């Protein structure tokens, strides 16, 4: 091999290993945190515990009002709970609010300005649809106005900001942007698909400068969020769902690697990874399918594991618990498929309309409908086993977060924290830690 080529190959291998190591180390550190959209693994699951039952009057640790509106899920890092929202005549006033995890008191509140507010759904969205993300030192908040902010987690001090709308054009989705940023190593990944020029962008998390930008000229509409998939050799790929397809990218330079067709025209659910495959869904007339990552060019047939047209949602993302793949569509029909074969295991009417995506803690799955009622079922089994139904009698469109044995649920009115009292919570954590050691 040419020495120069061998050097480049070695450098790429070392970069890939370093990136994989930093991601793995971060995931271990996040064991009881919920640092971004869909939690520590970006798939809605955690090994932490969460309460099984609560109501508007019982099991409530605290409740705090939030300014404006938003459907971003709260994120949790140690004693910090961070939410985003927006208000004003055009939803141009942007907020990043940090509350104390244990009592809900405000730690800090950053008031910001949206440079290019766009269309939004008056009930279910605002400029605060994307969920923020944190590495424990900084918080990164992305809004539908195209503005990106980096703030210190402890103080709320602004570190850097950018207006992607001013740089690359305003977002032209009819419901604003809702793609949540992905923190991958020291890069902040933003998927910006809309009727205008679409692209995926990697930003240096410390400086706010571009690492790379990859245009997506034939993707015109998506509200989905990017995920990272691990390959058998140890490298990583970015996976992005867009108009009628899913794409794989090299996270080091933004080079497009592969494409798989078969999604619907509008994509909202975020893909998830489990069992070495990527699970994607789009609907309501699209398909769900499992796909092996890797490959080059068109992998629609060569890397397809299974495909199903059963129970596909328009908005909520899916979830995998053990060997089972769970979906709930917007009208409350829940479907369980085999994660390995796509075979239908059961189908149930869960009740109500759904926007929020399900989450799972220690095997229990939580489905929250728009009326604020949360159905808890036992996951990871071929049987449908209902454990509880809990109502707060307030509209809920945001997905829940779970950390430190507590469940955080954002309603249209404010943020709720449910969980046992502190002594019981401490005992539960000790039992959980002992089970992990065993």
C-alpha cells in the first residue's frame, strides 16, 4: 500500500475509534440522566426506574409553570432539568429554562430572540419543538426559527449562537422545524430538511464553527431527528430519515454512504437502533422496516431485514424493548411486532390521540396520549400486560423524560415531576445499583 494512503487509512481508523470510545464513555456516564431527545441511547429507553402510578394529586414531587409553549421533551443532567419554549406574537421570543431536579425551583432562565420565526401548528408546536441536548457542561438548544444556542449548564451563560436561517435561508416547513440535535463526540449534528434547501450540518460543539455541511437537494420534507448507528467493525454512521427514504452518512466528513427507499413523503418519527439494525417508520401510509446499517449506494433490497405496514404512526416514534418493537399511531392503535422478524405479536386500542413518543424504564413502557393519560404496560413480552393508567387532566404533546427514579412530563401548562419520596427514591436507586452489579 502507498505510504501516504496507509497513513490516511490509519488516521481515519484512529479517528473512528476515538469517536466510538467518546460516545461509549458518554453513554456510561449518562446512566441515570436523560440528556437529549429520547434519552441516553436516543431510543426512548433507560435502565433507570420510574414510578408506575400517579395522578394530578398523588405521586407529584413538584409542578412548575413554563412560559409560552413547546413540545420539546425536558432533559435531565444530575440536578438540572432543562426545557425550551417560545412565545410572542410570532413565537419569536425563545426561552431556555433550567429547573432544580428535586424541587422544581428555577436555577436560571435564558431569554433569547428568534431571527426567522416560521409557520407552526397553533396547538401542537411552536418554535420550541426540537429538544435540547447536553453533555453535562453545556446545553445546546435548536429552535424552529433556525437559531442554535450554546449555554453553560450551570449558569445559563451564552457561549455562542448562530442563525442558520440567516446563513442558509429560513425554514419552510408548514409546522416549523422539529428535528432535535444529536451530540456525537464533540460535534453537534443538525438535520435541516424542509421545502427550501435541505442539508445536514456538523458544528464544533465548543466553538460553533462548521465541521462540515452536506446538502440534501432531493429531500424536501422531514421533521425526523438524526441518530448514530454502530457498525460491526466499530465505526459509526449517521442515519437520517427524509422524503421517501433513509440515508446513511459518514459522521467524520458528511459524505453520503447509502440510501434505502420505501418511506412515505413526510417523515416525523426518529429512527432507532437495536440488535445491530436500524428501525425506521413513516406514515400513516408508509412502512416500518428493519435495515442493516453499512453498505454503499442503494441498499433497499440488500440490507433489508424485514418490512411491515402494520400500525405505522404519523408522529410518534417507535420503541424496542428486548425482542419486541412497539408502535402507537396517532389515533391510539398500539402494535407490537417481533423486532427480529417484523411479525405482528398483538394489536390493541390504547385509547385517545397520540403525539408524544413512548418511553421505557427498566422494561416498563409508558404511552402518554394528548389528554394527559399515561398507559403503563410491561414490555419485552409476547403478552399484552397493562400495569396502570395515570391521568393528570392536562393536554400533553411532549414526550416524557426519566431520570433518578422520577418521570418528568411536560403538559401544555407546565412541567410535572412524579416519583416516590426521597427516602424511597434513595432505596430504589440502591436496589437498582445492586441489580446492575449482580
